C-alpha cells in the first residue's frame, strides 16, 4: 500500500472511531432518558399513573433495539474500513509516461513524489552539471527537475483518483426513528437501510468516461514533456549562439584596438590624419558597447536556462558547452511528415479521445433518465411490540425533468469535439508545412552567407589590409570592410541559430524525433 493510501486509511479509521463514539454517546443519552422516565415518570405524564409499568420496560425495549442494530452498524464500519484500503495507485500510468519519454526523446523522466525522490534528483542534477552542460544534459535535467513539468505530473494522480471515485458505489443510507411515548404505551421504532441501485447501470459508463479523461490527461502530460524538451533545447541553443557572438565581437574589438594603436603610432610620423584616429576610436567604443549588450543578454539567457532546468536564477557555477550545428540532417517530404504528425502528436490523440469521451458522456446522460433509484430493507416496531421487515424502494419519477437538457448538451459537445478534431488536423498540417518552409529558408540563408557572402567580405578585408599597410588605401575603406565582415559573421550565427530552432520546432510539431527519409 502506498504512503498516500496509508494516510487515507488512517483518516478512514479516524472517521470510523468518531462514528462509533457518537453512537455510544447517543446510547448513553437514551439510557439516561430512560432512567429519568423510570425514576421520575410524573415529570413526563403529570398525575396520570396509568401505564407506569410500560415505562419500566421502555429502557429494555430500546436497549434491545440498539443491540439489534449493532451488528448492522459494525458491518457498515467494517465495509468502510475495507473500502479505505483501496488506494489510488498510479504506477501503471506512470510506466506509460516513462515509456513515452524514452521513445520520443531518448531520455527517461522522473516524478518527484517524496523527499527521498527529491534528494536523488538533486544528486543527479549536480552530477550532470559537474562536467559542464551540453544539450543532452539540459534535456536530462529538464525532464527530472523542471518545476512546471513536475506540477503537470500531479495531474496523473488527480485523474486516477477521479477514475477510482467513478467506480465507487454511493454509500448506503441508514436511517432510524425512535418515538418515545409520553402518555403511556410502547416505543415506536422505524429503521431503513437503502442502497442506490441506479449505480448498477451508471457506474460502468462513469468509469469509461473517467478512463477516457485519464487517457487524455496522460496525453497532456506527454505533450508537456515534448514542450519541455523543446524549450530546454532552445534555451541551450540561445546561450550557445550568444556565446559565439560574444567571442566574435571580442575578436573584432581587439582587432579594432590594434588598428587604433597602429594609427596613433603612424600619426607621430605624419602618416595618419586625426579623422582616421577618431573613426577608429568610435568603432572600438561601439564594439565595446555591443559586447556589453551581449554580456547582459547572456546573463538573461542563463536565467531562462536555469528556469527550464529547475535551478535557482543565481546559479552560475557551471559551464555551458555546445556548438551550433553547421551540417544539416536530411528531411522527409511534406506528406510523410504530416502523416507522421497525425499518428504521433499528443494533441491529435487528445482530440480523438475527447470525441470518444463525448460519445460515452452522451450514453451516460441517456441512462440518467432514472437518475436516483434506491432499494433496501425497512424495519419497524409498533408500540405493541410487533416487528415488521420488508423491502423498501424509492424512485425519482422523471415526470418534469427527463434529463433532456443534459442529453442535448451532450449531443452538442459530441459535435463540437468532432469539429475540433477536424480543425486540429488542419492546424497540424499548417504547422508542419510552416516549419518545413522555415527550415528550408534558414538553410538557404546559411548556405548563401557561409558559401558566398562571407567569402567575399573576407576577401575585401584582406585586400583592404594589404593596401592599407602599403599606404595605398585610405583607412576608412579598411574600417568599412571590417564592419561589413563582422556584420556578415553575426548574420551567419543568427541564421545557424534560427535553423536549429526551426529543427527543434519541427520535432515538437511532429510529436517527437524527426523520422529519417525513406
């Protein structure tokens, strides 16, 4: 039995003890009342002494009645105790989530439920951060330590508890009435134990509806796993791109400072004008300002990365490693990707589950015309001491409310779910097509910049440096050549980052890894 089930069982036993204490207290009050009737009958019947002998037997009759009810009360308490042992177990559902995570991401996730789990997770996170953070490490940490994902895992327990609740019968009702005579005569007793038999045909459908909602919850959790992985990859990719941008900007700033110092040296001999030094100074300061901006962006990016990893915002005691991929993986054609997305995306499966859920909900509402039917055993004892026992039935007649409004509402929800599924499939087709086009554009941009534009700008810088050093070219041409070359490098980094981000988005859009082309 799980820890939660044990706690629930203890609460059930506590409630059970409270019920028996109340019954014992109630019996004591009745006994005191009977004793008052026996010792001071005049307080209840005035001067009339007829029937005094009957009062003397009232206590005995009531105690016998209570003794006759005691086995039933004990049986009810025992049934409550047994019901309390049925806890909410989520291991089967959690195994499905772990299998999904391993299949779609290549990494197993972990649900932190106890303090021991938290300690294990903390140790695993420290171990992964010890040698620096790669993209794979970021995925592993996010899947075991991301706070939002861990909160989403708790929905599994909520949905499973709803399923267990849907399969429980309504508690039987036990009512008893004791009428004590004031003018003489015996005690009148009535007792009824009723069970809601309409549960017999409502519970199977309630369980099916709750099971569909549990399945939808598992799919939502699966979708959150994919979103968490995508966000962790993007956060890591952003930090790597900014780090490379900082490196290139730092190199450019150092080169500009060297040029400035060279110009100042040449100025001593009258070979450089003041305007050339001013331009070099301004360019060095602008690059310094750009470098400071990138440093701040890196700090903000680290905050975002820490949030995705479930770390504190101020934790900077680990290094981030990685490269922007410059080799592109082959992609299948559009129709193959769309077909794969239809079969893999959790939100499509959620929409399909919602349709089935709506169908079961409609069937349930149609069976709720007789919403409340109870049957049980009735017991009575008249003042003369004659016992009566027989069946008791209570039916809520569907005269005014035949559940027609709820049936109509369920029909509307079913049609709505079917149309939402159609709309979701159209949206998936659009998402896949858009991601594929953006990847294609990003790759074309990378190839253009890397294979053509960057080479031309680099050649221009080399030409300007050669003729500037030979004092055959104005320094302004060299500054402009270097500025353009730096700008092209920055655009290449941005294009590589965008290409990687679009691959990550395509993975999320497909519901997992990108399939290999046939």
